[in-house]
C-alpha cells in the first residue's frame, strides 16, 4: 500500500475540500471520489461523476445545449483533461484510465459556410462513448462520433474517430487498429487497419 507522505497528505486534503464544494455545482459526485483543483466547470448540473473516481488538476468539463457528461465508477484521469458534450450524452465507462492532456468530445463545428466565423457555425453532434476498462494514452484526442468497445487501448497522441470493437489496440493520426485480442487463441494478435487478423 502506498505510504502517504506529509506533502501527499496535504494535496489529498486539498482535493477533498475542492470535491466537497464541487458537490454543490455538479449533478453527482460518488463516494470515495476526488477532484483536484484548479478545475473549470461549465453547466455542472449536467455532469455526473461516479464512485472511486480520481481526477487530477487542470481539468475542464463543459456541457452545452443540455448535453451531459457521465463518468462512471473507478476511473483515474490524469492532468489537463478536456471534455465537451453538447445536446447528447458523453459516457466514460467504468474502470477506465485516462492519461494526461486528453481531449474527448461529441461535437464538431461546421466549417462549410465561407466567410462565417467557425464559432458562429452550427454544431455537428455525434454520439461519443468510451467503453469499460479502456486505457487512453497521453495526449490522445477522441473526436465526435467515436465509439470504443470494452478494453480498448489508445496509443499516446493518437487522433481517434470512428467505431472500434472490444479488445483493440488503436494508434496513430488518424488512429487505426493494429492489434486485437483473439478469443479463439487467447492472445493479442496483429491486425490490418480494419481489425482483421494477419495470417
């Protein structure tokens, strides 16, 4: 078991105090969860955090147009997370680990109107969901319309968009499947970019 030094104890107490006040602003924060400050929250009543969730400093969570963010149980999130949800539900499945500097969204900005500022163009909303027990590497960007199955591993600095089945290793920019768990052989095996096992 990890030994708590005085400095670690100081930060834990500070984060617990931050979490106490955040309970007044968020829809829900579960038991044994803590959120480190500084943190930016926009429309917190549309954000739910489950039990045993650890969120490190400098996170930004924002919802627009009644969008919702649901962070399920037993999730560890590194520093500088940025979540955006608009008009739909963005879900992070239980037992997931998210490294630092990760961005996840369910919204894109349209860009097709020439001469109109991007921020004044319409939102393009696409369902985005992170499956259970996923690992998202440092600096990854999970774009609108991404559905990750269970136990997917995302490589550092990957730019991910699309639907991916359970038990995949996904890397690159744009990201593609490079390995998948084969239930018949009981091992992780290399695949082509569509997830078909290589012979």
